[in-house]
C-alpha cells in the first residue's frame, strides 16, 4: 500500500528520543564508496525475536541498493553491526560487547513513540547540512514493510538517512511554526495554489480530506485547512526521495533548479517546504555535494554488489577502567586529593551493580593497580577505593596509561568493544608512548574513552581521542565554585546501565563557623528510589549535614568517608521539596559541593531527562561565528514543553544563558522539546577549555508533555494529541568541553547580525477593488541573532524568482508602513498592497540591528491574483478516494489537533489499538508493475486495522 498525502507533513527530524543523557555517537567512515561503522541497536524493551535480525538485514540490504543508485553509485552500506540487548539469548556466533551500545547507535529499534506511534523519524536534526542524532524505527514498521504505508523499505530508510547523515529536510509540506496558521501545503504562483512537492512532475489531486471534494479557498483567499494534495500512485516522477518516497517510481534526489537540469530531477525551489526554508532553496544534491561523504569519491559500476557485511553483537555488562594521572604535576592545587575524592565517590555511589571496574595509573609508565572486579557489594566498592593512588611523581605518558587499561579490559573473554576508559589527567604529554601512538589501537578495538582535563595545562589531544572513540571530554577549571568533578563522573556513566542514575542537583558552596549553607531541592514524583544527598569536601570531617523532608522528617548523615558525607533517604523518598543544611565549627572557610541523585521510583518507568550536545566544540573569539548548545528535555520519548532550561559557563557568575524552544534563530522547531541558544564571544573571558553546565527545571508547574488522545467513539480513527502537566522537577547535566581560541582583552565590536527569518508566511490574499491586499506573518528575531530586539525590517519584492533568490538587494524595496520590530519570538504582521495584475510577485524580509548589521533574507513567499477557476468555484462532484488513498486521508484528522496546539511534529504515523477493520480496498483496475521488482500482490488487496496514516 502506498499513501502519499503531499503537503501535510510536519517535521522530519526532531522530536522524540529514548532515554539518552549525553548525546554521543559512534564514528562512521567512508572507504571505497562504502560506509563502515553503521550501528543498528535493539532496545532492551523489545522482546526477543530472532526474526527481527533478518528483517533488519532485509531493510538495510534494500536500502544499500537504493542508496547506491540514488547517490549516483558513490555510496553504499559496506558493513553493519546489529546490536542485541543483553536480555536476549546469546548464540555462539554473536560477538559480545561491553555496555549499552544502544544509547550511541545510529539507528535504534525501540517501542512505538507515545506521541507519533509507528512513524520513522530522526531525532535531533537542527541545521541544514548538519547530522541528526539517530534514526528511530519500530518493530511494527520493520515487519510490515511496504504494507505499513510509508513506501518501499529501502526508500524509507534512505529518506531518513538523508536527515541523519547529510542534514537534508523534507520536501513535502509542513505547518512549520506554532502560532502562524498559514498553510504551506500550497503556495500561490501563476494565479493558482500549487501543491508543495518536489519535483513538479509529481502528479496528483487537491481535495478536501473529509469530503473528497475539490479544494476551495477561505474568505482570506487561502486554501481551506482540510485541503490536501494526494499524489497519484502511478506518478511518473522519479524524484525526490526526500519528498514523495512512497511514489512507485521514486528513486532519486532532486538536483538544481537550473534549466539544464533534467526536469525529472529539477528541484522545485519555490515549494514551501523545509528543504527550501532551512537550506536557502538549495536542492538535496546541492547540500549533499558539500558533505565529506562525496569528496574524492569515484562512482562505481552500476552492477556492483552492494550487499552489506553484517555482524551480530550482543550487549553484556559494562566494563570500565578508571585511569588516573599520578605524575608530579598532580601535586599542584591539591589535584591528587580532589581526584581521589571524586574517584571514591564515583566508585562508592555512581557505578551500577554488575559493572566490572578496574583501576590503572600512569606517570612515566602505566600500571594496573586493581584488576577488573565485578561490583556486587559495598565491600567490592570499598576494595576498589582502597586501591586508589595517594602519592604522585614522575613525568607524563598518557599513552602508557591507555595501554595499561587496554590490558586490564582485555582480561575478559568478551573482548574490548564497548568497554570504557575514564581518563583523568592534568598534564601535557612529556614521554612516549603518546596518545597519537596508541589511538589506532583504541579506535580499532572499539573502546570508548571519556576524558576529564584538570586545569588548562592538560593535553589538547584529550578531546580528539574522545571524539574518535565516541566518548566525551570534560574540563575542570579548578575554580572553587566548580561542580565538574562530580558532574563529569556522573555524566560518564549515565547510560552505562538500564537502571540509570539521575542527577537531580549539584551546587558548590562555602561554609565556616559563622556562615552555614541551606539549599532546597525537589524530588519529583517519578523518582525517589536510592536517593542520596552528598557533600564532597576535603574537610569532610569538620562538617555536619542534615536533610529535612517535605513532612519535616530530618535525615542525618549515615556515612562520612574519603571526603564524602552522605545522607541516604530510606525506602522511596517522598516527593516534594527537601531542605539541605550544612554547618561547621571550623573558623576556616571550607568549600564543598552538594550532589543529589536518585533513580526512577519504579524500574522501567519514565522520568524527565536531559540530553545535551554542541554544534561545535571550538569557538573563535571575536568572530561572527557562534557555538550553539542544544538540550533535549524528554520524559521517556515525549518532549517536555515550557520548562526553564539554562546553561552556565563554569567560573562566570554572570554568564547564565537562557535556552528557548521558540522556533527562531538557533532553535529549529518550536515546541519540540529541544531547547537551544547561541553562545557568543562576550560570554567568554579567557582562552582555553570551558565547561558548560545545564540545568533543566519546572518549579512553577507549567511544564507539560505531549500524549495521544483517547479515540472517539464517533470517530474511532481520530486520536490527535493533547498535553499533560508533568509536575515540578529539577535536573542537571554537564556538556562536553568548549575550547576558545584567539581571546583578546580588546573590547568586542558588534559584528553579530540578526538571525535569518525562516517563518515568513501568507495569512491572507484578498482582492480589494483594483488592489490585491496581502497580509504577511512571521516571528520576530533579535538584534544579535535571536537575542534582543532588532531595529528595523527591510522588505524586497520582485517579479523574478531567480533574481530575488540570487540578488535580493537589487530588487524593489518596500517602504510603506513597515512595522517596527518586536522582541524576539513575538508574532509580526505586515500588510502589502499591489496592483491587480496577473504577475506573480516574490517577497523577502530581513532584519537590521542598531549598528547596521544586516541579517540574511528570509524564505521567499510568492503572491499572485487567484485566477484558477478550480479554486474559485464550488465543488460539484467528489473524488473517488478508493482510487486514491483512503487511509491517508482519514488519518489527516490527527494533523488538525496538532495545528490547533501549534505543534511542530513530523507525523507519518498510524495508531492501531482499535481492533475494528476500517478499510478494505480492492483493486478495480490493472496495476502497473512495481519498481525494482516489487511484488504486485502488495497493490491488489489490503486489510487494515485502524491504520491512520500521515505520510
């Protein structure tokens, strides 16, 4: 069954995620046209079914063929790892790996999303040309294949690959911005409303999705909200896979919109889709050619066998080697003592039971000081702590330490892959072997290296080996108010166990006999198991801590050792606000760090979590370039909206950065649960490494999550979406480090321009006498990108699309009643009046700041007098929906709720709880052969049980 509802889809790439905590991804390489390193992992929530392994092989084999042809014989999937959860049976042919690789996999097989159901999607796509975080597929989709209604299996996978790998956007329509209700399913051109599609050779019909009647326009002159474009199933179009990938002959990507491009591949740069809006009207191929995957490739033979080599891996318990620097420089600033305290806390309170842990050290040589030990008791933890080093001396050979950890980890018959090294060091390498010497061993073995740099003198190659291995790099500035020594260890193991540790709060403080510390923290209703409140301090023996619960019960310390004072809340902690009080009798100032952590109240249930990633880990001071921080706030797979998310640079009290989910500037989609912000040069005060700490909280009970509605008895295939309050919560997480170069004390000049407006839309088009009046809508951006308020708007208009696309500044400037910009994020409106003629006009707008910095011109909006009689007369007859695609039209009802809520979801989904059979479709005419040998029986007869498609 092939369903093409062109023009109604919302959001390709973003919304929803599994319970990941820090966004990391395993490396993929290209060699001789083949991708190596693609990892497909099955969630431990999926019941064992060995048939799923073969289905994955079938999908990726088909996708490899499609990809090879669509990439002009330049790329295919050479080798693929399929990772099974450790809950599945282990076969002798399976390769054992350490830890939960699922949280780092490129493609993740998981349960249905509670918001969008079975729809395939890519999580975390944020910018044109930049990769997403991962692809989400369901077992239903894998087994149903083409019958799921999304297209041929290879086409579906390659469509999502375009989002994931190359940063392409959908070429069908979307209702992009909440609050701006102008449709993008159609665009006004040459006297008619044309459907958003690519290429224009995709044929089909415009119909009302409920009545089947031809579309009409509203009093505002725009298409009625129930109007959709239904593509013909036998459309002759062959492009684009980023648009109508379910059309029978679809097998290529769009190329340029130039006249010398084959019309079958010519990009429709006027269509109101995300590819044009986000990628400046560039085609898929124009974006792809700039990607490293296509640099230096020589096309292969069309007959080349693209069948991938598959390896079946199975997860086992995590193995970690703790690698500690004991060189002479560790005496500086009491680093050795601080490392000892943090490592002790890590072993005593953070590493999950069942984890195998070893300890190694290095100075001029590497040593294993404790062989791998599987933690099953508190005495095991104390035994490991007892092995931690207390003395320092010698030079620094980080490579020697890495090799020592490799030896320790390799003691298991399960191999090295997936094992973790957590490296803590303060120095620059001074002795061989160096990091560069052993990095090939690390990357080929599949060991993940997380690094923690103590001070700015630590080796700059630490971040490189972390990235190359799929790990994270953290930085501790040694400032007294830093919490990094706690946060980095917590972040490193956040995804190492299915029973995840959740960091509720971390905060630094100072106390003395005349200055106590009091702080309130919230334990929400979804957590409370194994809750502990800790104080880490080098003067732990001289402090007293008490915790007062919501019912005024006072909890006192139960343990104070290794510089860590711990209060454990027994049983399941009551939800509510807890007061932490810390005092001392010492006359000296004692610094400390508060850490609060817990686990979900009931294992397996969902809770609010944060994930964080950066657009770039290097910032050039004084340039007009920026670093973007992205934070996803999710409860299970559902986005959490309207919560307070901030980022703070360690050591800079004034540099707290507010993140937004408002769909402008750095934020790609409004209300998708991904909050973002630019980090500007004026946020930094020095060169070198920096730490970025993220706080996400809901303290005023405003935050809410999305969920599906119950089905209506009168409209059983209509579920729609609603929101649900999530209750107050607090969470913290540490981002990977940011490195600053070219810092100067010279005062910065204002070279930051306003952001590009990507939300320009038509609200109404009406003929008033001999004038055409058009109302434009958009969302205001800021003075500096998306921050503040711009000073003025500049509109340009032209009757040439190519001119306004390529030379907008040479087009006519509009000057009448131009509005004054509002605060970033506000909705703007502007009335444009033009003569009543048949010429299509094209409009763009940009913002200018108070010193004359000019933003990029917006997406292009076309306007024209409507002369097409098919849009201006009443419908006389209805369209035979059976001949097109009934189930797709029915499911579009789900979209209406999304529009009302102002959501930005890409939904090509189906809901199947109702067991009543809704549709029986019989073929009443001969079907043309399917492409690439697809079986005709797929197009003859179908029985669907409440499948509501939005494709």
